[in-house]
C-alpha cells in the first residue's frame, strides 16, 4: 500500500504478504491498526518526510527487515512513538527543518543504515540525523532512547536480517547534529557513530562526532555514548562536540566511553558576561585523547563531580584570553590518567577538593594563576603538580602521598613577577625538568628555605654534545635566604635535602656537573644565603662546535 498525503486516513485489518514494502507512507498522519504483514523482502512500514502515523495492533512476521524505515525531510512537528517490536531505521539521512520539532518517545530504538557509499571523489558518505529545528529525545531510566547501527543486534534484534554475518563497528554511521539550544537529549544511548565526510567533492571535510551541537547549547543529560569512531577518516574523533557555543550548556550525569575526545567543549572567544555552563557528575572512561577537551574556555564554567578513568588526559582546558576564565573544577576523581588535568592560562581557576590517583602527571599548569585547595594527590607515577612557564598558583591544604616524584615540577619561561614559596610549609622541593628562563621583564623570587633541584638530563645534541638543565635569569632572580633557611640549588639526585625527589632510593647519587648553571644577566639579581651544588656542565652550542660554559653561577 502506497499513500501520499492521506491526512487522517485509517488503514486497518489488511493482510499484506510477500511484498517488498508493506505500507509506504509519505506526508501522512494516518492511523495504522490491526494489519498483518508477513513474508516481506523489505521493510513492513516506511514513513517518509512529514509522516507521523499512529500504530497499534499490527502483526509483523517473517519479514527480512523487522523495523520501520524512515527517510526524507521533516518540516512539520511530530512524534516517533514506541512501536512494540519495531525499531526505526534511518535508511538515508533525515533532516528536521528550522521551526519543526521532532519528539522521540521513551524506549524508542533508532538504527542507522550501514551505508558507506563513496562519493565520486572517493570519500565516504554515511547516514545521520540532522536537526536544524528542535529534537526532544527524553527517555527514562528503564526506557532509554537508543541510537545505534543497523548491524547492532544487541538491541531491537537482528534488524538487517543477516544473522551473525555482520557486527557493528565504531563509525558505522554519521552523527546526531543539533542546531538549536532548545533541543534536549536525556536518558539516551548513542553507539557506533562518528564517521562522515560532508564534502561531496574530492576534498575531505570529516565530521567525526557522535553528537554534534553545532553553534548551540542543547541540554544533554543522563546519556551513555560509546563506541565512537576512533578508526577511520580524520584526526579528531569526538563523542560529544559543543561547537563554538555562545550560550551556557548543561552536560551532566552522562557516561562517555571510548573515543578520542569524550566531550569537546568549545566556547566562542571572549564572551561577556562569561558563560555559566555546568559539566557535572559525568563519567569519562578510556578516552584516548581527553575526557573533556576545552580549548577555548574563557568562562565561569563549573566542572564538578566528574570521574575520569584511564584517559590519556582527564581534563584539558585553555583560556586563550588569559583573563576571563575562572572555571571551578571541584569534587572530581581522576584515576590512572597519563595526565589528570592539563591547564593552560586558566585565568583565576579554582581547583578544589579533587582526587587524583595513579596518574602520570596530576595537575599540570602552564601560565596559570589557579587556586589549588584541599586536593589529594597520591600513588602518582610522575609529578603530582607541575607549574610551568608563568604559573603562580596558590596552594592551600593539599595532601601529597606516595607519588613517585615528591616535588613540584617547574620549567619554561617566566615573563611576569613570580614567587616560588615554601608550599604549605611542607618543604616540598621544586624540580626543574627543563630549562627555567626568566624573561627580561620578568622576575622570580624564591622564598627562604626552598630547595630547587635540576633534572639530571645528559641528553646529547645531534652533534653529539651534552645538554643539561639550568636557569637563565635574563630578568631578576631574587633568592634571599637566611642562615637558618638557606635556599638550595642542587641536583635531583641529591637526596640529602628535600628527600628522594626522583624516587629511586639509593640507586643514583649526585655528581658534579649533574646540571648546568645559574646564569644571571641582570645586576638587580640577588643571591644571598644560597647554596649551589653539583652544577657546572653545559655545552651551549647545539651544532658540531663545542661551547662549554662550565660554571656553577655565571654572572653574564
């Protein structure tokens, strides 16, 4: 039966046997009831464009595809209700036009046709859902709305009728694209998405996202997104992408598993007043890049109560304004991440009451003024805290337990007026793992009693000569200790002060020439009540000629 239009027609008590398609509806809102469709070689029902029928009492047996096929452009508002035993299958990409609202009822399963057709240019085309209007996909705890591949037999049965001949893979289909901040996804699951080249020509425009909030901030809550594309196409494989948003977003109580970036959160630059987005109570597992990746975070976002487990980086963010960003990162757990938090700039961020366990690096700050309070850093496989470049954090009430390197990592270029205090009065040493450079307009003040250790790094240049770590004070170095609290500059292998900083017990001992030098280029620098140990080896010519500057302290 083929019906185009049909208004509020009634289609009931029919027997349809052995047809390719049982009932094909286009732009129809008819009632479909008590029909028997058997032995079909295609879909028992197809609904195209603005078709929103009411199904009840139908029997579907012995059809190749046991589903409702959906295609076309939706330009009116309507609902996809739950039809017992029949998932929906998008046989081609479906669009929801501006001003239209698509509502999906709890418990509905939507599968995407596996269609890796090639453009003439040789690049792949896949099926997805493109919502320029509004998507209201509000499931429930026991009745989630599921978006998945047609090859996924674990929900909705063997929809493509091929038994076990095929299995779903990440990137089987494209994405759910949302372009309206009024859209809602709640208690939804999204599986096996994230592969799409949106350029039909010979150049590649990959959109490798499972859920794409395109210049909008829809509410996404209580969702499970997994098996996002990590194998094909372009380089950024993203489970959820908030793309250049100008409104505050709510992203909470979601579970993101696998993929490269779990949540890619990108704000439009320098918004005022700043956004107040909430990224809270989510779980990010096994993300190969970052659990949360926020490369342009200049807002007052709240990142609270999240769990990051076995991600390359738990949370990455960069405040490109170096002024507006003051995110509140609190009450979150970072487990077994290579880097727990990687923070660039960060304005006046607050890092409060977080738990970092078993990470390679705990909190890594670059050019940041972060307030770091009441956090627990333990069982780390590297430095619990790194403050690089122009960082001047404030530490209050943190605990550091059983980390491999018991020190605060430093390095990079200091361009403003920075102080290295005795952190929390615990005599935690600073460890320079790369050269520390104080720029001509910068200054570094080292508090009395502080121990600064330099990494033992006898790497060689391509010319075969040694490179060692040191400090180059083109600006001012103010290191004023006292007879009771001298400031000590020494090798990381020196366990006699600051403890076993490199975590190797007695395996190594300091030697003269372990590190380079303190080079002072300003007559305003001061060294008073300081000790300099085990320095004096550096070849400053990276080429084949040797320029050895074997000084402990070099007043240049």
